[in-house]
C-alpha cells in the first residue's frame, strides 16, 4: 500500500534546459500527514522567473506557489512546522524574512536561515523549503 503521493511531477531537463540534467522529481510529496514542498524560488508554477533583482518579490512568488502546492496536497500554510530559507546575500535577509513573516504570521514554525554562494539559477536570490504536518 502506498503511503505517499507525489504532486506536479516533472523532469529537470524541462525546468533547467540550460543544464545537462535528467532527474525525475516533483513539487510536493505527501507522506501520510506530512507534506514536503520542493524549494520555492523566483520561478512561478508556469516556469517563468519573476522578481529578477528583487528578493522581496521573489519571496512573494515563492510563498504564493507554496500556498498553492500545500493546498494541492491537502494542507495549508497554517500546517507549516519547519522552514529553511536560503539567501545569496546577507542584505536579502530582512526583505525575505519580512515577506515570509507576513505569510506565516501566527503559525510559529521552526526556522533556519542559511547564506549560500548561489542557487540553481543565477537569477535566484532566495529559496525556501517547507515541511507541513496536517492535523490528524
């Protein structure tokens, strides 16, 4: 019996045609009542990059996509228990965290922030990983 569902399956050669990749992945996995959302960035759900040069705009897009993906898996933003935020420059911390804080006001997830040298595409200034737990 399968205890997990995969949503929005795709191959990396479609999302990253400029890179020599061929990996089968998906946007969301629901394993029983736990929901794992793929890192959300400046790429919208149609594959377009939004907010180039604007960390806050990229975060708005990432959170908009995360909300949609969580709902597709039967969850909500209120179910978020852990986030990991990656930024490519310390200067992006405040604008990114302000946007995330607006979206997750009153939720109180555990949070980790990491400054990285780069992300999957050079246009990406931030990325957020999300784990949610649907109440029984």
